[in-house]
C-alpha cells in the first residue's frame, strides 16, 4: 500500500477511460467563450473526509461503495454483461447506456430491453452525452438528450469529456440545468460529469457526481484528492481505474475510501483498447467485496 498523506500536492492525472480524454479545444459549444480547458485538472492533494451525508444517490450509496458502469458492449452480442448488472445483490449505482456510434435513425430494441431490465432491478440508466471538453454545440447536445429520454427513458446523463476549467463552468451549468428539466422525474434525474481529473470546485454545484479520477492503476495508487473535495460527502465523487491486479483490489478499495469516493469502477483490463467497455474478469469477487455478492 503506498504511503498516503494528507498534505502535499496531488498528481495531475490524465485518464484514458470515459471522461478523461485529454486535449485542448477551441470553439463555441456549451462553454461560455472560446476554448476549453485541458483534459484533466491538477489535484492539490489532501485526503478528504469520508463522513457526511448528501443527496444524489440512493440511501445505500451513503453507507458503502457502489459501482458506476461507464458502459458495456452492445447488448445483442454481449448480453451476459448487462444481465450481471441487473442481478440481485450487485451494488450498482448506475450504468451508462453508451451509444458510442450515435443514436442512429431509430430506437434500438436491444438497448431498450436492457434499460428496462436495469431500471426494474433498481439501477439508474444514464444516457451518454459527449460534450467534447465544452466544444459541442449546446443545441446539438440538448437535442440528443431529448431523444435519449424519448427512446430509452433514461434516468439522467453521463457527460463524457467534460471540461475542468473555470472558464467553461457557465456553459456546463447552463447545459445541466436544461438536462435536469429534460428528465421526467421528480428529482430532475441524475447527472454525472466525466471530467477524469479534479475540476474547478464550482462544478460541484452543477451535477450530482463528478468523475475526479479516470486512469491506470499505476497512477491511482499514488494519487491524492484535491483539498476542496473534503467539503463534500463521498457520494459526490467517482473513480474509474483500469489495470488493477486482482491481488491489489483491497488496496484499491482502501484508496477510494481514503480519498472520499462513493462510486467506483475497477477493472483488470488495460488501456490498450477501451478498458471500460466490459466488466472486469474478477466481477463476482469485487461485488462480494464491496457489497452483497451476486454469487452469495
């Protein structure tokens, strides 16, 4: 286990998973002005408090770690992964219905089926919206969001490639306000910002959760949380980590709890392809470790 301190400066981590694509950009889009910030933000380190309540997840989310699923393969050739997410006892907070190639011209019955199955199992289904680090046109993002509600009745949205800089904050606030209204739910739906690194603290006011780490195990084990995260409860933060060896799962769970993350996704898959496109090889084991196991 690495030596984790409550001082010092955190790593500037660039993730390779969802919401962590680096790269500056220019143009209008959802940002308030030209240009967007880099792919991730620096993280001045301090281990946040794991205490405190808050909204944004079911009551169980405040009591223990749970899983956020960045997305799985299409349910037609790979139905088993989606079936696992809906099995009783799996502490899954939400799953992203990833329409990676776009919504297409018509509703996909296979995606609709898995979305309904997950909802019946108590799992939130989030639609993926790529905001291009703030460069995606506002009207384009809103149009796709409405179609995801109409076709798949999503319970909220995962804003992939979300910017981190203060200059983009107003644009993201505007977008999330509209997205909350688009979801036909009393709580306005669930919004997750896929930053991939620590953003400006003001983003915490715009959504229910933020992905503040997305990247490899080699960086995660030495990472630290930004000091401002200690002002918020664990259910506000999400960590995606790939390349986690089976024999380091205990350590990964301890780091997540120490840094104050309430939702995680750990996988043994590596970054050579999309490591978050399928469940890890040790899914049953980690489910049993984090919550009631599907094999129990």
